[in-house]
C-alpha cells in the first residue's frame, strides 16, 4: 500500500519539473536518444541523462536494453492514464453542473410563481 | 436539456485547471446559486454526498467552509472570499483539509451570452504541478481508485 503510494508520488513528482515535461512532450513525437534529447538545452548531457532516469524510475519512459543507441521511448499507457484522470475530473464537474442546471430550471419555475414580489431570505 | 458539456484544460506549462461551462440561465441566477448557501449545498460536492455548509459569508473578505461524506469517507474544504462582485465575478481561495498546504486561487467569471444564457469560467491556480495533479487525481472518488490500480499495475510491470 505505502509502496504503491510512493510510486504514484514519484510519477507526479517526475512530471512536476518543467524540463522533464518538455522532454516528455518531445518524446510524444518520436523516440530519441539521450544525446538527441540533450541537444537543444544549455545544460550538460549528464543533467538530461539524470532527468531521463527520473522519468524511467517513475514508469513514464522506457529504454531498450540491447540496442546500441538505447533510444528513450514514451510509455503511452502511463499518459493515457493521466488523460483518463483529467477526463474523470471533467465528468465530476459536469455532473455537478448538471445538478446546477436542474436547480436553475426548478428555481426558474419558482420565480415565475412568486412574481412580482419574490423575497429571498438568506 | 441543453447540450453544452463542461470543458477542462490542465495547462502543461503552468499549474492551472480551467473549466468552462454554459448555462441556460442569466448570470444573476448562476451567480446566486454560487453565493446562496442553501442553493450551493444542493449542487456542489461529489455526487451522493450530503454537503453541509459550516461557515459561509459570501462577501469580499468573508470566509467559507463545507464538508460531507462520500463513499464512507468524510471530507472538508475551506477558504476565503477574496472578491465577490455581484453577478460578474467571485475570487476565492480553496483548500482541501486533507492537504492543508495546498491552496488554490479560483477565479469564477459569469459572462452573459445571448438569449439570457451564461458562460461560467473557473480558473484555478496553485503553487506547483504536484498540487495541481493531486487535485485532478483526487476529484474522482470511485474512478480514481480504478485509475490508481491501473497505475500500480503499470508501475509494478516497469519495476519487474
């Protein structure tokens, strides 16, 4: 239990860093080696390599063990999951607002009934 | 029933959540449903929870708090009304009691549309992505467990 919570925290923490989010965005277009990933940045190859390692430990990217280039590959499933979370959050909001729709429809009727001198104590 | 589903945007560059929704009612009435505690309690909160408002002073500088129970678990939120501008805008702070260091600043705008309708926009900003993503993940009661299970599986696979 505590272990899985830790893993989840690691996934969130990995994505909390702007450089790592940027790396993920680039990997969503295509696989790349650490060298290719490091190119556009002013920071060292080692720094990018460290970022990739954090993403790897969080289960967000994988690297093939045998190929010489060892390209970094984005784990789509992990991101589908995040998209699903956002979609569920959206649905929760939608459910709330449907209750508000219903309330507004109900109170519109009340307003009609009580017009013209509706008084609301609050 | 109209068809204008909630839209949501979780920005990749800044830790925000932006929700947009349209209503078949004028801004005055949508606003009222946000500031009148009796009305607010009727629609807010996770479904199947009975929201109880414990503090409510919907004025600039006032405070608010409500809580309830969902799936056998108690939850509570609190904050302050930073600005209440009738029928136009509410700015409040929002904290989940289980995460006392994570505060969101929420700006709600009630924009009038043609035909006596309203576009509600809720922009939430917080200090970092961890807090933002934690909020996205926590808002889903039942669904979130399913999601966590899948992530657990995935992480277990990666570790193997």
